[in-house]
């Protein structure tokens, strides 16, 4: 079962909108419960979009959309890494170190992240960037963030003490074991995704799509009929 004494959560994703599709109903519940939530985006999603927005304008546009979407669920600490390209993400030591830095700054009890395992039943959720962000993040969670001898410059040059994350929640995992009902927060999830205008404005029935996904996730985890849910694999990391 998930920890019941969490106070801070770090949510990591490859692109703007990943967290909103996969977890924003749950994250809205975290905020309602008084948890401090931080978003960390590895890229600005410059390869996304479905209209004639100039490519050079896309990074700034998607950053604004993500900040607006986060505000819709009550999250105001939104951070972006620098130097990583949409479509080119790999679980390099540079990426791991940058995620470790944020873990040590935020000191979360729980990290919510993309699953590093490909989900063959939901191939769209297993974008290569998602897998890379998930792999780099779980390596940062264990063992690097807690090890004073991993990336020692973070301690010696930046004064960032080691930190042990106690729990990881994996989005889009092929073997989810925990469902979170989101009926009470669904409208905020919908508002968050509508804030990603460049990514969702072409969808004829975004609400219907999200309700269908939520119902399937609830059924997968044997939640009551009529429930909408988001699904995760919860991993103890201590």
C-alpha cells in the first residue's frame, strides 16, 4: 500500500502534458490533501503540436501551457531542465545528475514518474522519451540521490545533501497495482488538458476520451462500476 505519511511529491515527465494525461486527477488529490507538489519536465516538447505554429515558438508555448495546466490542479512549482531535446532523450548520466539535483532540492517522500518498462498494450504511452525519463528518474531515486559519492559535486559545490526517496509511483506501467479514483478531481484534469491547446484542441471529444480511459483503468483494478481512475505501480524504494 502507498505510504500514508507523505508530505512532498516530485512528479517527473519527459514532455509537457504527460503528467496531465497520466496523473493530474491524482495530483489534484495530492494538492487537496495538503501535499507539496513539484513538477519537473525534462524537455519542452518542441516536436509536439498539430497546427502551423512555428517550430521555434513551440518550446515557449508549451512551457506556458504546462504552467497553466499545473495551476489548474493547484501546482505552482514547475521546473524545466535545460539542454534536452524532445525526441532525443536518453537516460544519460547528465540527465540522471540533473534529476538528482532536483530530488535533493525538493526532498520528496514520493516521486511520480513514467514507467521505464514498455507497455505493449499502450504503446502510445511508452514513447521512447517516456521510457528514458523513467529510467533516468528511477536511477536517480535509487541509488544516486541517497549516495553522497554519486555526483559528489552536487554536495561539495552546491551543498545538496543526499536524500532518500521512500516511494515511487509509475505511470503507464504494464502491471499497475494501485488505482486512484478521480471522480472528484476529473473536471480539474480536464481543465489541465484543455490548457495544452497546442496538443488537445484538435480532439473532437477530449472529455469522452478521458472518461473512457478513466473507466477502463477503474475496471482494470476492480474499482466500483461508474468510477473514473488513474492507475499506477507503487514501488517501495527503501
